[in-house]
């Protein structure tokens, strides 16, 4: 078993017992976070159905699971109805593109995954009386003027800006979840995921998020592209910590009905991040300053006291350690 999956299972502690033997549907299961979740659940003895249309998820992320008896992959677009004969106990809806570069190019697909897609996923949960976890995002807070941001903050979102397909779709997705909870008494949980990074995150030139882009640029000794003056901040959570939080939120009985921020509360500027990546890769890259994208949030940092309290969770892997691991994965 992969060392990092082992680490997650150890940190899950007693919750592991709740996972064994359950039938779990993971939408977007071949994506970055979805595939890590499939790994953990399969290893812990759940029966996993992984649904993915493979337009942004990758077969390579799950190829090592294909021959496992308790793993089934179905290539399917979750915005289209699908019916299961076998019992489903838990639905984890992760399907959606999430990179700001994709917001420009695929806004309709992003809207559909978080409106039509969540409607299909919730319908499955309702039919099977399954528990439902939705992976929402810090983006629902928009350009937050409350930092650190608590779950009580309502958001400051531009409904017609370039990020609106993601921000508003995720807000609509949350609204769907609450509607199914109210009208049908469904057991729901909402995770608001803050910036997360780690192996399997795509760099892929223009479509990548900031960390894979910086690592790739630094390893090639290409200029590191800073948008704006680099004074905007983010708080980066390593994937093993994020996955532990998501699985705890999905499987802890006490988390029923909760909405929880999951991410790191260690804030760093993008310029500092670029320098750190350059140092850790011993790169000779220079810095190239490019225009700041419209509506790029100036600061982002969660208040994670609720996750600490309800899930007994906190991030354990520091940024430097996480970056070292990710750089190691890149180098192969
Ligand atoms: N960013 C940057 N250079 C890049 C890519 C991103 O300076 O090559 C900045 C981006 O403008 C944002 C931050 O890094 O302020 C995080 O970007 P990311 O795409 O990871 O996602 P976001 O947190 O904005 O959703």
C-alpha cells in the first residue's frame, strides 16, 4: 500500500470501522481528490463505484484500482441520469472542473456538474436513502472581507464575473443539498474545500493551479509566472490532510447536516510561495509578473475551528514538507 494512503488510514482512527463494507458512489472519482478518496475507501474495504466522464479526470489516476474486487469504474457524465440496482450507502459528489483557467473555457460544463450533476447525484442518494457528501469550495465566499473566514460568512460573489460559473454553481449546489435535506430529510454534509495540492494534481500548462504550475516552471528553469504583484494570499492544504477531513466528514455520524471548512489556516503570499518552490527545487528560474486575473480573491484563509471541534481534524503536513513530497512525485 502507498505510504501516504497508510498515513491517511492511520489518521482516520476509529472511523475506519464505519467505512468497511459500505457501498460508496464517488462522482469525479478519477479526478485529483476523487481518486485519493477511492484509494482510501478501497483500501479500507468499502465497495466503491467510481463514476467519471474522464474529461478532466484521468484513467491513470485509478488504473491501479481496476483489478480490485471492491472497485468498479463507470465512464459516465453525471449530468445524465444513471440508475443502480445495487444498494448505495454513501454518495460523494466531487465531479467538477476546479481550475480558474477552466472557468473561461468550460463554464457551461462547470455549471452543469454543480446543478444538473448534483441533482442526479442527490436523486441517487434519495432513492437509496444514502448519506450525501458535497464538495463545495472556499469560492462560495468570493472575495471575502472576513478573514479568517468562518462557515457563517455569506459570501461576496460577483454573479456575472469570470469566476461566476464556479462560484455561483457551487452556491447553487449547496442550495440543492439544503433543499434535499429539508424536503426529504436526507443525511447531508457539505465540505468547503480551500486550496489543496499534492500528487495527481494536473499541471498541464495553462490548465493547472498555482502549485503544479510553479513546480513545473521551476523544474524546467522557466520563468515563474506571478499574477499581479504576488501579494495575494492563499492557504495551502496537502492532499492527505484534505482527504482525511473529507472522509471524516462523510463517515462520522456526528457530522450529519454540517457544513465545514476544510483547509489549511497557514496563509502565504503567492510571491513567497514562488520563492519557496524555487528554493526547494534549486531552480534558476526568474520571476515573470503578469496581469492579475479579474476577481482574483486578494486573501483566502479559513477559520477551521469547526473542523477541529466536529471532526477532531487539523492539517498535519506543513507547506514545505508537502511541497517536497509533491516535487518528489513530479520527478518520478
Ligand atoms: N497564480 C499565479 N501564477 C500562476 C497561477 C496562479 O500567480 O501561474 C495565482 C492566482 O492569480 C491566484 C493564486 O495564484 O491568486 C492561486 O491560483 P489557483 O489557480 O491555484 O486557484 P485560486 O486559488 O485562485 O482558485
